[in-house]
């Protein structure tokens, strides 16, 4: 294992070195939070693919392939579909807004009244996403070094917190590009063909497994529909995804670079399912489907290659973890803390070091994420809560703001509140992993949004005019002390 250890240690050291390099480049709020909005198509595509394909997509995707066969690809496939939909239909408009958070977009569209409550919901989502990614370090480091769970979480989490705090989005972008390359080589070019060959080829796999393992819909229509609601729609509105859109150099880069990343996700989804199916042939009685990835890597790959593939799994987890962490800190600082300061009479336009402030928030949120990850055991439940809150609470007001002129601030606030509370109540009644909470929560949010919007005064014409200017790319980027747009009386 000495060669494998060397590969992993060199990889981790490289992540920290890029964090140090990014620190020298991130000199302004724009550079720190959105990489100066300067990414070209190659870097944009790589980093976007890296953030959406995390540990759940890699280790979990292989596990679903082990459990259901080729139809196990649907979870990651719907993530790719969501990224494609975002890129083709919405990313150009989002990039032209020149904002930093989803809540700032809601403020622009509805007149400055939707930010705080939507910020709290988005913060909860990004926090849980960062926590679930951090928990995954325990699995990988257990295979690598046979480490205690707590030590593994602290080790992996500390490295991500370190490079994210140092250089912000520049560090994360650079590390994500490396992680994208490592994942491509480790999973697609090495693990996929080796797994198929070790299983005896596709003919042998078909001969040894039940026919439902090769049914494209074998996982079940209701499950696929739920994946679409949670992951496809979740890709359209998550702060972690939007913050990457904000890094694009132009709206064309956002559209075409995102389309490339979405297509890559579809390929990655199929690869994970095939690897899992091959693992089922070789290890038909594993104690857990999620153990399939680690088992096939540990037992079937040669020295050195094993280290690279485990580095690929580590890269998948780190890219999602760092993206969720900076999103969580950005929302906490810009959408919640700055507004609370304003509410108690503190002026947000007083001179202060914005990079230092955001850096402190990343560090604080990162420590909190590590602590919660150590205390929490069930990754699936935490991730389900996060996506249910996101989709049930924010999907309707965000897409409504982008697509429906008649939507109002009161309708948006009511939709966020009722949708979020409905999801929480229904999860309490039906169970966290049930499908009903997101179904009924989303329907409740939609109904309330439409009814309240029609029942209240339309959004002021001046607010809508300013919104259209920003959508067209003619509005100025908000300054460091930009306040929410007041509602005209």
C-alpha cells in the first residue's frame, strides 16, 4: 500500500498548495466568492461537473448499481438532466444578474422582501449538503488508512476547510479542476473497464444476474419521479450550483460550458451503474451496497491504480464538500448576518475587509460542519432533509420569479414559509425518507404562491423594470455595501 499512500498524500498536499496559491489571487469580494466572474469554458465545465458529482454520485452511484443494476444510474442521471436544464434554459439569465446569492436574485425580482427567510432555508440546505459530504470521508479514509471515523472526518474536513478559507472560490476552482481530471481518469478510464473485465465482460454479467438488473426502469417509476423532483429541480435552484454559474466569464460560457458538464454527468451516471453491476457479479453478498465501491477498489485494482481511484473518490467528496461550504458561508454572511446587522442599526456601508469577513465565515461554518458530521450518522436522511427543504420551500418562488411576471413578494414569502413548513410537518408524519413530503410540500407551495400573488398588488413597475435591465445584462454589479431594493410605496 506504500505506493497508494504516496499517491493520496501527494494529492492532499497539492490541494493545500492550491489553496495557498488561491489566497494570493483572491483580493476582492468578487475574486473570493465567484472567482472574479472570469472562468472560461474549459475551467467552467470542469468545476461545474466536479461540484455536482460528489461522494453520493460516486460511492452512492456504484452502490445503486450494485443494488438495482443499470437502472441504478437514475439518481446521478437526473442530476445531469437538471444541470442540462439549468444550463440551456436559465444559466445565461442567472449569469447576467451579477449577484452573489439566490436570495439576492429574489430581492431584485420581488423588491427586497424575500431575502432573509429564503436565506435561512438555503443556508440549512447548503449546511446539510456540506455535512453529508464531510461524513463520506470516514468511508474513504477507513479503506485507505483504517482510521477511526472521527479522525477521518476531522482529517478530510480540515483539508477542505483550509484551502477553502485560504483562497475562496479561486482555490476551490483550481482544486476542482484537478479533482475533475482525477475523477475522469480514476473512475471512467480505469475503474470502469477494469471492473467489467474482472466480472467477465457484459455477456458473463448478463448470464449471472437476474434480467431486472438490465431493465432501464428496474429501480421503479415512482423512485425515478422522486429523483427528478429532488435532484433535477434541486440543480435548478441550489446556491452551490448558482454560485458556480456566477463564475462564468459570459452568459455563453454558462450555457455551453454547463451543457458539456451536464452531458459528462450522464456518462458518469451510466459508468457508476455498470461498475456496481460488475461488483454484484464478483461480490454477490456484500453486507451493504455502499461497500461495493471500496470493495472492488481494494480487492481488484493493482498497486498505484488503487491509490489513484481512491484519490478519485476523495476528489468527488472534496469537490462537493468545498462547494457546499463556500455556498453555506456566503449565504450566512451576505443573506443572514449582514441583514441582521442592518436590522439592529449597524451600517453595512461602513469600510471593512469583505474578503476577511467571508474568510472568517468559511472557517466558522467549516468547523461547525465537521462537528455536526461527527455527531450525525445517517447520510441519506440528512441529504433527504436538505433537498426536501430546498425544493419544497424555494423551487416555486425562484422559478416563478424567473418565468411569471405576476408573481409578487407576498406570494414568494408565503410560498417559502408554507412549502418549508409543510415539508417539515410531512416528514414528521410520513417519515424522512418518504416520497409524500416533497410531493405535497411542492404542491402546497405552488398553490399558495399563485393564490397570494393574485390576491396582492402586482410588483411595482419600477422594480420589474430594474429586474429586466439586470436580466438583459445592462445593470451594474452591486457594490460591496449593496442594500436590498426597497419596496416602492
